């Protein structure tokens, strides 16, 4: 957090509407106070009237009656992607080819001859709802347009990351110098059916490329010669994202998709930067399996690096394992290792499904934590558990659009944790219901059934949007983007929704004895909110912001409302 004052080492937070998530206390306590020393909660006073005279000399932060609750955990954050690319030229508000060319022309003025100009995608961030049609049916630029304003610099207009707008085609652009540098000509063939090289009437490339897969191939194949994101860019993005996530009350993230080595390096830089705000991060390694010999040794090496530079704030926690759905596309992306583009996770972490069970068995025997995504991993988890028990290892499955009653029971028996992306699977519930059928509607993001079965489930933003409050509205209301209520029996109360991202979040990251509840002896990780999430109108809950977010008693985000 740039320019924010450090909080006193010892202080008293007073006049709080405390939602402590401590089951020994009422769900909320008006006019409560919390005593903090050296980043640790020393005492919780259920009323300001209970304050002893000994604390009268301590600095105070007056919460002004606002709701205070434990810091939130985002169970699938992709934090590193939040501000990535913000330093590149962009086209927000562009309404014509001329507007596009003005941006490129200015970039060319600032560039050295021969230097690459790489930009953000066409369209309007952050959702890029107009990514493949930014001008409402108007003409898109081609190589010759770009040549006219950048004759001396190769130009690459990046495609969107497909999960920002899952309906749009992914379109990218290159000028003639970029095509020449990449060796793309009339004879060039596309490496994959998902990637189309657009051509003119003579068969020459127009400089436009169209992709249908959510994860772009262009930067890993035909235009891999274009500069990717640098370590400095990634580290800067992570530092910026710390404060952005914290502004919604998030104090910890679990990266269930895994983090590739190039991004782990950037995380180390972000934590080592003097004066930067810090969130807590649990980071499974997304391995490039071809270069992994000794997995335990590799993990220990990363853990040592993080212990040195990030201390108690972050660490490498286990390994991500995935089965390749499209082995050809996976191999193409993996061949560009160590670059990961927008993804931040390694394509080489995905292996043929035939190899997954042996990898999981090796992890179980080595006591290595595993994070996965595909639902079919659950049955493989069960087979592995039959040979080497996995209970207690914290194995985790993410996303999970649907789960049957039997699958929930298997997860409970195995001790598997779950994270779910409601923005994909519940907010778009009508579409999910069309896929599974109305007779299986109750299986769509069955949060209540998971909780009732004792399966720790945590909400994740998937970086779309970064506020976890949207996800809480989804599981409370069960209303999808068309206003249709999906599987209403799976709705949970607001208090239980808060459990998913506080108590359960701390359990997901192995921190249940350190945070997740406002209780003496635990870390002073909490958020002061601009509204009471248990009492405000449900329609307003998604707009919740934190006016002050603390990690270890130090501010990581503040809007200036409270005097520190």
C-alpha cells in the first residue's frame, strides 16, 4: 500500500460491530473492542464498557460502529493476473480503427526503432465484453493499418484471456514487421484448429488471428517471438494486486490452479520489496513436469526461498496436478516454457490422464499436498487412498460446477477440501442447468450439502471480479445472471457464507491456528467494512468494501475513513 502509515505496534480497535466468527460469542457484538500487540490479538472486549484502565494510554482506532470481521480468504484468486498488463498501451474507449492507430502511433513515438510494441487487447477491461466486436460491427484493423503508424516497429496486439469473456472469440493482431519476425507468410500453417490465421483473397495473412479456445495459443506458437511479460512486470502487478484485493477485505489467497516458476520468482520479488503491503499467500507449485526430477527436493527449495524472502506471509504449499484435455494444445503451450502468458500456471503441469494416477500415488507416498481442478480426479483420489491414505494431506479440488450426493460423500470420507467459482458456475446457473439437466439442478454448486457433510468449502473469485462479496451473494441468493433462482435448497445464510471465506479459508491454507477468527492469540488480520454484511440489503452486499484492512496488525489497504 503506497504511502499508508504503519499502524502502532500496540493499539486498541474500539466501537466496533464485531463479527468475530468465534462460535463462543454472539454472531455480532455492538460496541466491541479488540486489543492488539505486535500483530497478535491480545483480548476481545464484548463491550467498550469492559475496558480496563490499563489500556487507556494505548493508541486507538475508532471503528465508528462499522462491522469488523476476520480477513477473507480467496480460495482461487489468480492474484498475479489482476494488474498484469496495465503498464501496456490499451484501447479502453476506442470506437474506431483510427482510435486504435492513435494509440499505436503514440507507442511508436516512444519506442526505439526495431523495438517491439506489445499492447493490451482490444475492447474494454476488465471483462472485455466487446473483445471480438469492439466497434459494433465495424471494421477491425489489419497489418496494413498498423504498418501506416508503425513502419519501424513490430506490433502485437494481444488477445484477451478467454475467461474474462467466455463467449467472445480471442482476436489478436500483428503488423508486417511482426509477421516477418515470426516467419509468418502465405505458406504458414496454423499449429492447431483452434487458431485461425486470417488471410486475404490472395492467401496472404491479414495480420489478424482468431482463436476459439479460452487459453490463447498465439503467444506460445506463431508469435512466441514477441516479448512476454517480464519478471519486473509480474512482480509489480502482484504488489499492486495486494492492495486491490485487500480493499475488499481479502487478506489471504490460495492459488488452487498452481503457480509456475516464473511467477513464483515474481512473488519472491514482491515480498522482498521494501515497504510493500503484503497479503498471505498459499502457493501450490504448478510444475513443468519435464524438468522435475525430485519433487520433494524442488518443493523444499522453493519453501526455503519463500521462508527467506516472504517469511510467515507466503509459502509454496504442495503441487498442482491436472490431466490434459487437449494434449496437442497442452504440448504447444508447454513448448514455450518457462513463459506462461496470461495464465500464470505452467502448461507442463497438465499430463495425459493415463499418467495422473501414478503421479498422485507418488505424491501420497511422499506426503505431498495436491491441488487439482477436474471432478474426475475425485475417483482417482479414492483409488489412491485405497493404497496410500491421503487423509490429513489437505488435498483440494477447485472449480467444481456440479457434485452429486455420492461425490460429496466421497469427498467427506477422503478429507478432501473444495473451492468453488460461483461466478462461472452459479451466476451462470441457467447455462449450467442446461448442461446437466433440470433433474440434476440440486448438484449445481451444492454449498449447503458440502457444509452439512463436513467438507470444508471455500469460495474463490477466479479474478472475475476480485471481490469475493459477489460470490457470497451468489451462495446466499442462488440467483443467476438472468434472475433465475437455481437450486434454492442449496442456499446458505449470510453468516454461513462468511464462514466459507474466514474459518474455512484459514483451514484451506493450514492457518486455522493462526487466523480466520478474531480471538486472543490469533493474528490481527481483519477488515473494517463500509456496511454490515449481516444486515445490509442483499442487493447491496456485493458492493461491500473495506475501509481498513489489516494483516498482522498493519494496514494493507485504507481509504482514509478511519484515523490510524
